[in-house]
């Protein structure tokens, strides 16, 4: 029914436009044109130049016929061209598909076909595997070679180079902004542990909102200097291409994520912020002392992925860094839950502070609802810190759905919630704490064991660099914990010593029955691939 506040007050272009993160570049270029925007080795340019380059790319793509409904794929490390694609591709109305650089040719081919790739921007480092993938794919995209000055430049598989292609574009075009903020912006493929990966589709509104959410959750100020240690292909760099640009900050690009390169770049560029999975934190914490001592105090680090062990948080904070723990999934644009800090927690012991920071926390201000529900009844679990339920999300920063997979989309978004598959408890202060993936929980003698809890205990041993715990079938108990451990360089440890150590931190039924040492399999974003370890556990003889 109409009322006085709704009648004769229609929406029009003067008072209602679609939300899109593409606008952030225009704002930065108009307001802070001379601000340094991009650093890549000796290459430096400002926001006026960044906008010109993005508009040239958008214009060149449009002249090639690229527009709404088309897909532009990128296989590249964190280089300027990858950043520019985050603005230029949506300026045309097309969808950006940043692809994990560590995939094999078969998976690349699947993504090209499933996502219907029309243009491929390819870094020379990955040209050979991309060429193999294209030979297996039905797609025949326009291929543009990214001639990065800091990367290999000898391999060419495209018809033109990136810089040559830019020269064909007009830097003065007016970007084609979306008429509807539900319009698709990006396509990200999940890491397929079984079968083919699923294509997660983002819309303009969600990317706009989560980019803003990053600022609020991290309490970010104007013009930060951000080091790209997080892959831009991972959830579109957790939306930080758009976040940093909105703040007119500096994007410090980094091709290779290694401890020495990270620390050298932090020092050389006066880096204020960076993101990364716990493996990146561990990499820094275990760098040679001569490198660690160069890290300036006060650098802010956002981490997500598997819960960072309290021992790793303590080690990083001992270097003077400030850790913000976040949580999310590809389906929710990356992090959208954070451990909002309370000043009274500053008085806690450093170990207690680290334990508090290891909790995933509360919803970003831009996320409408976050809860831990019983998946059978869809009712919230008690906030007792003990009852386990499934983490579920609702709001604008939830994906549109899975590309060409309506059954999976309906299942994931059933009952008006996104079902994460992550198991957690809710504490009396409403902060959630992840206990496991639903498939990673270990049920031993009828008791639920959190693999994360066991891993956190193992991490407290000074020789442990990385730890992963999975279920191993057991005739008596059904399942028992099986630990896979990677040691720090120059250290030694045997299974019985580590098992004895864990008795000081775990209930007896949670202690690993088996410990296997060696390098752990990881994804390109640093997540340990437990599905590989589960298969290895099956081969272990009692």
C-alpha cells in the first residue's frame, strides 16, 4: 500500500545509481591524481596514469567486441596488469575471471570451457601450461601476452602484447557502469578437492560492499601502502584491489611471495598493510633473524584461512606487527568476519591475547547476518562456546551462485542462508570460533575432536613449522587423529617426543596416534591440502 513517503518520490539517475567498485578508481583519480598508485620494481605511476591505463584497456577490449556476458580470464601473479584488469574488465560490462596460477593444464582447460573464456591475459611464466590447456579447450580466445619487466619475457603465445594492446585503446572513454548492481562482476573458481572446481559468481554490489567492509574492519586510514602478498586471483585479492584504490593508497606489487622478498619490499616501500594466509605469517616468523630484525614496528597484517595457531600470532606480534584475524570463503567475497578487538583485552597475557585473536569473531558491518546454526533444525546453537553447529551467512556479500550449477546453488543457499560447511561454536560474547570443516571433524569413540584444536597444540612445540591433523580409521575407536608435521629448518623431532609433548595440552582421546614428518602439500594461497593427507593416512599401517 502506498504512503506519503513512497508516492511521487520515484528513483531516477539523480538519486539512485548502481553500487560498483569501479567508481573507486574515478574517485581516486579525480581527488588524488598525483598520489602514487602502483609500485613494481623500479616502475612507479600515479592515479591519473592508472586510470588512463585502465580506460585504455577497457576501450581496447570493447573495440574487440567484449561486453556484458563475455569473460576475460587472467593467469598472472601480482603484477600491475592484473590490478588494472580489476577495473578495466568491469568497465566494459564483462566478467573478470582471475585464475589460480598453480593449476594444471586440464583444470585450466576446464575453466576456459566452463567460464566461456573470450580473452586471456597470460603471464609468460605460465604460457606453456596455458598453451597446453588451450589445445584441450574448445575456446579460441584472444590471447594477450603480459610483458612484465620483472618476469620471463621469452615465451609468447598471443597475437599481441599487453602494452601494444593498450595503445589501441582510448584513455578518454566513459566507462560502461552497470545499470543494475546485481550484474555479474567476477568469476572465481573454488579449489576442487574432488571433481571439478565450482565457478563462484560475484555481483557489483557485493564487491562494493566488501571493499568498504575491509576498511571498517581494519580501521584503515587514507592512502595506506599495501604490499600484495595475497594472490589477486584469490577472491579477487579479498576485494583489496578496490579497497586500496578507494583510499588512494599505494599498490606494491610482488611477483614472488618469499620471506626475503616480502621483508625487503616492506623496508624499501615503507609498507603499512599486508594480507596473507597463516603460512605467510609463519614464513615471516621463521625468516633468518637478520631479516626479521629489519621489519619496522607497527605494520598491520590481516590473516585468514585456517585459524592461525596462537603460537604463530605471538611470534608475529613479538616482531611488532599488529594482527587482525578474519574469516570467510570464496562464496562470500573473501573475509567478511573479523575478530573485532576490545581495548580491555590489551591487559591480558600475550598468550591469552593470541587465543582471543585466533577466534574468527563477528560479522563485518556490511554483512547482514552471521550465525552458527544446527543444520537439521536451522536454529541457532547455544552461545556456550561448546555446542557445535554450522556457520551460515546472509547478506549482500554472499555470491550470486555457482555458474551453470543450479542444484549446487540451491543447496548452498537453502533456507535463505549460505551454508558454509564450516563447524563452529558461538561464545557468550557472540564471537564465533571455527572448530573444523564438516568433513574434517574426527569422531573417535563417539567424541567429536576438532582437528584445529589438535593442530594448535602441536604448533606450540618450538620445532613445528606446520601441522595438519586428519582422521584415520581405527578398528577400536572408529577414527583417531593422525598428524602430519613439517619441521623448521635445522630442527629435529621424533614422533614419540611430540606425542608426549601433546599430552600437556590435550585430553588423552585427542592425542594423535600417528605422527608423520615431511613437507605438507599446500595450495597457492597457503592452505594445507588435507584431502591429500587423508589419502596418505589410509596407507599407514597400525
